[in-house]
């Protein structure tokens, strides 16, 4: 099964996203902040996709996304942002670096559609 990361500081959102991804056939590793996720990206296996909250303690989702994009090893990993503020996609378009954006709470059908849209990339990175 492909591996997905969930990065969200809200326990209930993180648990719901984990459950949704598992039901869609992913193994899941979850992190409560961006620093832990970035540290984990330093070793194999790399995830097939990352579901990333925008507002995180310490290191926010935009900084995490930039680090993923700037690292040659992780650059091609698809990132789906999750946010309670959908204006983020217009306001911070450049910081998204081409990532998809889903509203919170993340609906499983919206997640399924987002994964289908990036499906070829997710399969290419499946561990």
C-alpha cells in the first residue's frame, strides 16, 4: 500500500484524515506539527502524498511545503493542503506551489477526488 503523511495539529482532524486515507487504501503516518514531518522526510520510505494543514504550531504548512519543494528527494511528492480558510488558495497562491487545497473538515469524497487528480504522481511515489 502507498504511504501517506497527515500533518495536522488538531487531534480530531488528524484522526479523521488518517481514517479517511486508510479507507482509501493508504498506510498512514501522522504528525502534530511540521517540524516532525520534515524530520521524518529525511528517511525512507517517502510518502506517496502529504495531507498538510496550513496553520501549524512553530513551522506552518507553507514553510513545510517550501522545504518539500526545495529538496530534490521530495520535490515530486504531491501535497494536498487542508485549511479552515478557503481564501488561502487565492491569497497565498504562490506559496501553494501548485498544491491542491481542501476545506476542513476534509470530506472523504473531496479527498478521493483530489487523490484521483494526482493519482499518477501518487502511484509513482508509492513506497
